[in-house]
C-alpha cells in the first residue's frame, strides 16, 4: 500500500471521528440514552466516505473496511475516557460499550462498502471492452 493511500485512509478516518465525535462528546450519557439526532450527520459521513473510498479504489477494500470500522469505537472510547476522568464508576461496562460501538459501525460501513463494490462491478460490466 502506498503512503498516499494510507494518508487518505487516515484523513478519512480523522474526518469521520471529528465530524461524528464532536457532537457526540458534547452530549451527556442521559441525553444519548434518550436518543439524539446530533450524531446522524457523522453516521452519514461514515457511510458516504466508505462508499467513496471503495468507488475510487483508494486502497484494498479490506483496508478501507478496517479503517472505517475503527471510527465508531474510537469515538466511544474517547467518550468513555472523558466520562471516567470525572466519575470512575460511570462506565463500568465499557467493554460492552465498545463492542456495541463496533457493531453499530459495522451496520453503517458494511452496507456502504457492499453498495460501493456493487456499483464498481456494474460500472466495470458496462464499460466497453
């Protein structure tokens, strides 16, 4: 993998973490449990960037999936670290929180990557040989 590809993936990952993380980190746990739509733009950005990275063939699909799957656990991990710094008992089930964050990220990334692969395959079939 070229350094350009690695930097592109890291830039996409950092963009998603900041775009989704900043609104997420501002909310309290009670507000998140009631359901907030403040994180929806970040989730849409995660799906969009996953799709675009596959369509432009930025890196091998496996690497794109690995990088994008890290976004949601990183966001939740920062939130856990921030909350436990003020109250050490606030996240006593943090491993489960990270597991659910990974599953939520997979529910966003994997369909987007599947759509990207399908579109890429269809475009390859339609192009003249």
